[in-house]
C-alpha cells in the first residue's frame, strides 16, 4: 500500500480539555492541514475538524493532558483530499439549485421566441426564459410561454465611430443628437431610420441673459501685527463688491547704532560683506572671499568653483562608483552603481533524493526540498509528492533520482532520472522559486531508446547558457548499454530545454579509479570560457570523483581529464569490528582505533540482518566513539558486529561552486549495509582544482539521522541547489 504523506514542521501546544491547538514554526494553510486529516500529538491520535489559520486548528476530541511545544504529525488522510469527495458536494449543490422555482433560462441562438424551439421547451409555472440579444422575456403560465416585455438596458457608446459594431439598445451621439440603435449595424452613420431612432435631439440656443453688474474691489483696513505673526487677508464685503482687510506683521527690531554705507554700485545678486571692522561699511565680495567667508576647505572651495558636474566630481575626489551615483538616472541605476542588487540576503533552494527504511513504496527514491540562506544551512522543507504513472509510454514509478536544478528566468528547471524498475530515462519538472510545481511534461525529455545502443540514460548534468542563442541548454549525461550500469558519458543540446539533440559520446571508461563505471554525478558549469564537468568513476570497490574540462566549443571533442584526478576519495573507517558490545540504551561504541573516524560523521553499527544509523558526537579516546543518540538494540562481538563510517567507502562530488577563492562541494557518501544502500550528504573543499578536495567532518548537510522517520531516513543524497535571491 502507499503510505500517506505527512506534515510535521515545528511544534504544537494544547491545554487539557481544549480542542484548540496552537503551532510554533508551522504553516497549516493550503494543503499542509485540512479538515478530516489525522493528527498525532506527542503520540496521541486525534482528528482535525477545522483549520482556523496558519498557526491554529480545532480538534474533534478535547486534549486529555497539557502539551507545550511537543512534536506532532499530520497525516494527509482526509477524504477531502481524494478525487470525488469535493465534486460530489458541488453536484449536490447544483441539483438543489436546478430544483428551485424561478430559475432563469436563456433562449437558444437562432430562435425568435420559445414556441419556435423543437423539441418544445418545458418548465414549471413561474420560470422564465430570456432572449439575450434583445432583452425579450417570457414567463411560463398555465403551460404556455407568455411575453413579459423587453428588459434590456441601454449601453452608452459615446460619439459615433464608423469602425464600431453597434447592437440593439446601444446609445450614441452625433452632431449634438443622441440616437438609439434599433438594428445591428457597422459603418452606417446616423441619421438612418433603418438602424436608429432619435433618442434626444439637440436643443435650440437659449436667449441671451441680462447684463450683470461689474464687480468691484476695495481695500479696507491695513493693520500691523506683531513680528512673527502670519499675514492675513479677509473679504469683509460681498463676492461682487469685495472689501479686503489686511493684517501685516512688523519686521524684527534692529540692534544697530547707525547707518550702514555701501558702494555706489554693485553686480546684481552679488554677495556683500563687511568692509573693515566698524560694521558701518559693506562691499561686494569676490568668489574667493565668499569661499573664505564660508570656511570652505580646499575640496569645498574646489566644489564651489566647479563649472560643471564632472568638475565637481573630480574636485570631490569621487570614485567611479561615486560618479555613477552622481549621474544615476533613477533608483535602479543608483542601486546598480553600488552593487546593491548583489548585496541582498541570499536565498538558496535545493533538491535532493531520499529513500525510506521499509519496503516498496516507502523504499522508492523520491524528491526532497531544502531551503536556506547558505548552501550549508539549508533545512529540509519536506518531500515533493510523487506523480506516479504520469507518462503514457514510460513511467518513473520505480524512483525519481539525481535532481539537477537550473535557474531559467523566474523558474527552476529540475532534470532527473526516472526509473521503472528496469530502465531509466531523463525527465523534467518545472518549479517556482518558492518550490511549487508548475509543470511536468507527460513524456521524458530524453528517452533511453532515443540514444543509440542505450538501455538506460541517467544522471543529467545541465547548464543553461542564455548568451548562446544557438544552444542555450547543454547537457552531459550517463549512458548504459546493459541494465543501468553506465560506461560512457554523452553530450546533448536544446533550444528550449525540452526537446534535446544528442551529439554523441564524450568519455568512456578507461583504467584505474574509473575502470568499471562512469556517472555524471556532479555539477556541469562554465568557469570563464572553460566548461567543467565533475563526474564519478567506479573501480569495482569504491566510487571516487574527478573533473573533465573543455576550453573550446561545447560538443563531443576537446574534453580533457584533470591531471590531479581523482579529486575526491573516500575517508576510510568502514567495516571496523567492535572490540566490545554496544548495548541498547547507551551511546558508546568501542573500536581498536578511533582515529579512523570523524566527529560529526554518520555511522552504522550492524550485524547480520540488523543495523542502526547514528552520528558521532565525540571521540574521547583512542578506542571509544560517543554517539549523538542512544542505541535501540544491542550489537555484540560474539555476532561479529561491525561499525562503518558512511563516507568511508564511496564518495561523489555533487554540487560544486567557486566562492571566496575556494572550490566548494556538496558531496554524496554511501555504503551498502546488509543489502541496504545507506546514503548521506557531506561537504568538501579545495583551494585549487590542481589539488584534491578535503572532506570536512564538521559539515554534514542533510546528514542521516536515526530520529527521522521520513522518506529520507536511510538516504538523503545528490543535493544540488540554485540561488534564487
């Protein structure tokens, strides 16, 4: 059976005896919570009767104990979520409406009156039928349709226009007269009795009115008011014979002791200053004297003397950014001048695939969504609901793996490999920058049978290069000729991201670390003029990663392997025998050499037929590992129990980017444990692609977590992201 999806973000609180639940860090609007869904609060089952808002909902049964900030799970099992439930409610409402007396019918096109229609229109007495184009109305009375008159309103169309199509009851004007349309017409100007009746005629010119008296204006009183009071003007007369009274404030009293004498002549609008120290003489100041009097600095003086904007910018020592700000035409140009658009808080959205701990379908790979302000701080948002059997000739019911998101304008194109249990093809889903599914093409965008000799095509690595109009979309993918184990890497191009042209083979298995299989596991990017593809190889024992680059035109030729390959190798610390029993309820693992392990790393302790995932919290000495969570079972030396560090056997470069003069990578680490492939994400970096990446044991984005009972408990891998802000 298919497990119901769930929602469990945040925590909840509820009081004993209450049916009201409050959430912290939750979003219950939309599809996350609906009436009828089951809810488990701290393990106690109840049912949602109503979703009040984003953070409040009502239960069917009152709570039996106080709960504060506890874990919860909403199971999406409401009948309203299934096809048929809501439509049946709508159908019942429609039938009730149709059974109501007085329902208005509409006369079919082509008929003049109800009695013309065959077969005859029948209705209950009191029901009516309307002819829409004329407004004629008939009412059923005693089994016959009886005219009730015409009720169509007027439609004012303004001045007549020869290009306008007029219909009955339109009102228009022409030459000062208003006309009503009596028959549909286009291009026939009024007056024309075939199409118009006069609605309102233009009136005659009215008689000349009597000559009015001339208006008069007079000044009334003028009063001085105290310094600082407002000036006022008041009409104490009439509109035709105005008399204005004025109140004018006095000037500020002077404090001088004698007259001030100026020059005999001056330049208009020139600045005056004292001449000498007596306070009695003034003179016209030169520009230099004005700048000195203002206390201007050297820069200020230069600014005052500048003859134009460019000279002012140079005088102020403005930088290129400063000058761009001076000349910015609008706010957008000013933001661009200072790089404000690049200083906004970043937002990343990531896609990865996960796998649960149980049998099909829980063990089927599916997509997860992660968001955060940085690549290493993205938190799980939840599982993206699968679209089972969405295609007509090929399915992805066996799993959706290896998502490769590409930002295309305001949309995210997510390419992935879809698996039907036998073969794989490449599919596309289109999401908004908030993570909502917008579109999913019905068929694969690259079907395995369309690639010569292929039994599967997988691991799409896509680059969007809009500056290349001939091929803005470029893809590198893995090709298998037997089952799903790939031995070659192929190239393809597309104009729209949906219809692809396969160019051919770019790389095949060789020797050493890539002697058996090849996978396009990593990001495909363009670094300046160089195309770079990060890929993985298998030698029969473990997976490792390297780089392939091309400084020429994109295609099947010109690709060169990095001389430092492999750029990422496993850490070690796998299949290490226990030196003492690991007991249920404890957090201790004993090994011969704890130096093989890393603090923070995901591990598994296992014996035949049983295993448990955990995280290393500390390494207190040379033989001891302390774990983050307690062990649920006991693993003994007598049963040959072992411990494995998940990144100890196989690792792959996944998302790769260059930031702060450092090449950084989200990596995938994986290992088979009792037939189960345990997979998780990690982080690695290098200062140069001429040296291998170093795994950072302190960073484990979306790491395996034995407390997570979700679709990605056993596997959370292949994380790739786009920056949307």
